[in-house]
C-alpha cells in the first residue's frame, strides 16, 4: 500500500541505473536457459518438430500443442510466434 501511495504521488520506483548491459544480458541468458531446460518446452519442441516435418503450419502446430494440453513455460497458450521461437531454439541448441 505504501509503494502504491508513493507511486500515486509521482515518485519513480526502481533504479534504472541498475539496468546495465551486463545485467540485461545476464537476465536474457537465464530466461533462455529456463526455456531450454523446461520439460514441457522440450516435449512441445519435439512434437512441434515432428509436425513441422509433416508439413504443418505454425498455426496448426500451435493448435495441436494447445489441444494436447501443452503450455509455455509460463503456463500460456502457444501461438504461431511462440511455436516459431520454440522451433528456432531447437535448431540453435541441438541436444
């Protein structure tokens, strides 16, 4: 409540000087590693790759993943853009 009141008075919360290039890069690397090592993502990536090899579009792959109960690491539905990132990651980081 106190922070909300302070913000309502126009105060800037947080410290932009802490967002250095190194901190941003470290955060990005952690998020990417979390996405790569997430079991749901790994399973969805394998299925997505198989469907892509059969000629499915990104939209169709997203529909299949969502219909099969798969969700992103953050529990969201798949969209063509998230499927595209998933499949790109697969080619960048082959096991």
